């Protein structure tokens, strides 16, 4: 729906504009997602993509939810890399409790606003730090290409120039740890639409050191993700489980070859 104020006399233009803006604001809903035995989730939905993420919390990635429950405990530190609107950030915050901490990385400028809203709405600002720059193997400033400017969208890419592009501050995990910005994690969820290898290279010091995470879940995208397993195996990790999202399962059911469809791999120390 488009709106133009043309045709309205100037004294009435501000009134009409104000009504239109209020309608737009009301288009963003905060949904309450019930979780039996656990606190409800409150998720802001201003787009269809955000609404779909909120409404499929329990069914889209049951493997990820099960992993979070097994990998995290009270007092742990969790990195949610590619946090989007914060579904897994909030689940991680619930698992680590008041003594733990979650670092939620989300470089998409529209999405990070919803992420900040959701962290505040769920009362976990004391244990969640939102970082709106991108993770990479090197620290610096790189182009960030938006696949879509809509909040909760996916497939935007760092170090690319197609589409709407922003110069984005990027950092490696090792540099952030050295600066004291982060605490070492017990678990890492990594989902950055094909940039996973570069992020893992940027945490080589962490992975090789005494504070290496116990468990990592990495989205493996065919092609760019082929190097993930060898890289982590070089640091003493092995794949202990594979699972796919509802969307990936639907692609396979529609006839796409499983080898061409992304999956989540859980790595633990061998």
C-alpha cells in the first residue's frame, strides 16, 4: 500500500500524515509465544518474515532448541552469531540465567532494531549484549550487501557489493576477546548465510586455546560450507549430530537433492 499526501490542503496534510503514520505503527505487533513450563516469549513482528519466525518458534528448528537445552546451563556464556530478531538469543538467555550472558550478533540495521526491542520486552537486558557489527576473519570496515532491507530477512552478505550496500564495521572474535569486549563462550550458534568459514577463521585463537567452546552449531551451506568440518576437525572437534530446519526439509520434499540443501551441524570436542 502506498500513500501520497498530494491533493490535501496544507492545513490538513499534517493531520492525514499523522493518521497514516499511526496506522503504520499499529502494523507492528508484539506476539506472545507460549512455552509450557517456561516464560512466554514476546516478539515484535513488523514484517511477514518476522511474523513467520515468531509463529514457527517451536516447529522450524526443533533440533536447535534441543541443542540449546543440552549445551547451555546456568552461568554459561552463549554466542548467537546471526541472531536475526532474537528467537535463539532469548532461549539462550533463559538457559544461562541471570549469572550467564548472551552475545547476540546481528549486522542487519533493520533487524537489529527488532532484536533490541525483543531483548527489552523479555526483560533480559541484564544478560544480553547486542552487537550490530559483523563478525569476520579480520577486523576492519567492509561492504555489507542487503538482500532485502526488510527486518527479519536473510541472505544479506558481508564483503559483497550486490544490491543496497552499507560500509559495515567488522571484527574477529579473537580481536574482541583480546580487547575484553567478550567473555569466552561455552557454546556458539553460527548462522551467517555462507560466511561461516570466515567467522570461524576469526576465532582460531579461541578454538585452539583453553577457553574453547564445548559445543558449536554451524549452518553448513553447500559450497561455502564445505570447509567448515575440516577447519573444526583441525581444532579437535567432530560432528556429533546433523539436523535440518523445516524450510530445508520442505525443499528436499519438493525434490531438491539433499546435498544441495543447507543443514545444521553440531560439533563437540573429539
